[in-house]
């Protein structure tokens, strides 16, 4: 859920995630956990609203996306791989 911290960040009036490719906790993973109807907003949906391009992998598989200096991971299984990018 880390990319949520960047969803509303702007530089020179533009959302910094706009047009960026990202990995984020997927709606499918939220559904598997039974959180889709509990959380006020889903991470993948918020990334879409920020103009990011989500690149999801299968639930619970490591998935790291690098776009310039931005490195994002989909889920806890991605943590180790993120550290090496």
C-alpha cells in the first residue's frame, strides 16, 4: 500500500504519478482478503485516479515496476526485490 503516499503528491501543479508505470496492491488481492467492501478506497483504484498505469501481477506474486527513479512493489512478496532495484 506504499504508493498510496504518492497519490496526491504534485510537482509544478501536476500529479507526480501521472503517466508513470507502477506496481501496487491489486484490487484482486484486496478482494481475496475480503477488504474490497471495507476499505474506503482501493490502492489500485487510487493509482488509476492519479493517472498512474498499474501493472499488476498474479495475486501474491512478487512484482516490481521501475519507471525512471520510481520503484514500486505490488505486495509484501515484492519487498526484497524492491530493495535491489
